[in-house]
C-alpha cells in the first residue's frame, strides 16, 4: 500500500509536465507561423466614410462636383448596375477614414495637387481605362500632361468632357505655334468653330502627332474631303506614300488651298524636275498651272497623267 500511494503523485507530476511541454511547443509553432489560424488578424486599412462626411469640411468642393455631369453619370451607372463601384469623392481620393481621424491630415488621403502626372492619370484610368486604353502611349502622356491638365472635375468650364476651357483656346495654352497658323489667310476654320482640334487629333491616342487614322488606314483628311478618297485606277504616288501634307499645310497657309508653295508649278517641279517641264512644256509662253491640264491630280480612273 505504501508503494501505491507514492506512485500516484508521480503519475500526476508526469502528466503536468507533459501538458506544459505540449503548450510550449504549440506556442513556439504559432510564433514561427504568423499565418496560422490562431494568430491575430492584421489591422484593417482606411475605410470609406461617404461623401456626406467629406461635405462637412469641403462643402464648396462638394457642391462644385455635385453639379457636374461627372457626378451624375457615375450615380446613374451605379443605379443601372453598370461600371465600377461608385464612392463619390472617395472614388478619386481614396478611402477617407484615416484622413478624418487625423483631423484632415492631407498625407492620409490622395491629393491631386501634389501628385505626379503619372499618378493622376493612373487614378483617372481606373474608370476611364476602357475608353482611353492607349493614353499611356500617347504623346501627351509622354510629355507629362495629365488628365487634370485639360479636365477639371471640380471647376470645369465646359460640361462636355469637363474641359477647363473651350477648344481651341484650351489647346492653344500649350500649342502656341498653332495660333499663328490658324490666323493665316487660308486656314481650316478652327477659330470660327466649324472645325475642332479633336476632329483631326486623338488627344488620348498613341499615334505620331496624335493624328487620327481610320481602321482602313485612310488619312483623316479624307473624312471631310471624300471626293479625294478613291479608290482610283491611277493613283498620284505622293498621295499614297507621303499623304496630303506632301503638298498641303494642315493648319493654315499663306497660299490658296493650303499649299506649301505659292505657285503650283514650283510645287510640282520639286518632284518632277525642271528638265521635264522644259522638255514637255513651254513655260515661258504659257505660264499656266499644271493643274489646268492635270485636273485629277489626286487620282484618276481614266488617265495615267491625270487628265480629265
């Protein structure tokens, strides 16, 4: 009986040590594996607080953007169940809980004023990436022109596209060389409002000079000058190889028909050579423009020398 009484405490002590050892091993395993189920969840990031909360401090900015088509269009898309989730002010500036809790700390929210052109454009592309997928390859993007250089969600002067000003005034802000061209005697009627810069240029595109080209690779000029489109049996080679700008200045010129030279014959001589003219034509007596005879100079279905 004495032996049995001494054995029972020994069993309890061994059991206690085994439990203690198991607990220690388990704790060490959890420390080594922070992703285990028993570990604490990471602290949640900033949360959306709603535009009404933004309005308490930024009432003027709230009223400005609420009156724009940008705001109304996004709400309409949300109701229809189309487009991305709409969070009002926070759709552009990001979740605002940390900003609010920090007493308006600007470092706790995305501010467009201190952001780079690439950061600004990336924000806008989250919604407009499908409509302007090539913007990051465009000349404007490469020149550090951001979306808010031309567009203003808060203080737009034009409801259409939220532009800061009407075209061409907006474009003239950077493209000052075009101002003189459109003031020349012969010009496309951009200043008169009959033609818009974006009719010929894709400001969000990726092609050289941001010039538009149709899916058929026809030049943009042919969109309006349809009689020059063709196809022709006999093509004037420069039209196909160099395009309209081989003979014409797109914006404006001091010469009729926006020609690069004030005399048609001098323009033709640049490619055909003076010897051709002296051999085939008596220019000293006639002084007639080449197009008096070669009337179908853009292309012909009847003559390989572009006669009628």
